[in-house]
C-alpha cells in the first residue's frame, strides 16, 4: 500500500489548489490532447510533482462530447505503461483561457482556431523542444504507426514541458 505525503493527500482531497494549471488542446479531444496530457501527468509523477500541477485536455471542435479516447490511444497507454484516467472528450470553454496558466495547441490549425474564435494566442505543445512550428500530426485517419509517431513526439514534449515547469514549483514532501 502506498502512503501519500500530507501535501499530496491535501491536493488529492482538493484542500490545496495546484500551483500550475495546464490545458492541452487539439481538434476533437480524442487522440492527441488526451495523450499529451496523460504523458505530462506521467512525467510529473516520475518527478514527484503531480500533486502541484493540474493537467487537462480539451478540443476546439468536439463533435462527440463525452466520448472516450480513440482505442489506439488506449493501446499506446497499455504498451507504454501510462494512465489515461477517466478521460471524456470536452469542448474548451472561452473562460478556460483565463483559468489556466498555460494553454498549449498541438498544431497550427488548432492554434489558428483559438486565435480566431477565442481571441487568444497560445503556443504550440512542441515549442518547448526549441524548434519553432513543430506540430503533432493528427493520426486519426491513419494507421497504428501514425499513433506511434504521435506518442514519441508527445513524450518528448511532455518531458520538456515537465523539465521547464519543475524549477518553478515548490515541492514539499
């Protein structure tokens, strides 16, 4: 049985607000953004910081609100040993742009849509890798290897984002 520290228990019980709130956006919130969010959470857990950062995902054009992620994303979770939790697709709400400390778009199309429809400028998820304009391609209409590519790009981004956040966090045992 794993015992939680006081700070982790307080966070899990909702007694302490997260230090950083992060939102990852894609189109439908069925593949890329839930995958990227889950990988950030997984990396934060590895670093002992999952109790001070809240990570969520949403879509900018969700046609099937409340749907589970694509089964191919669950395959990735199983193969790479990370958790998708109880994710259900959701449409981003206008007020969420001011509620989150960092909002990231997975590709330029999502980034442009956010600028046009919500009047917010958001960086790309992979900007943290230092290569401007790098996108996570939409694997939905492709095969399993497209999802594998998306996993590897998302994993690189998740590690870089976590490493960027860690120095800013106050971690207590």
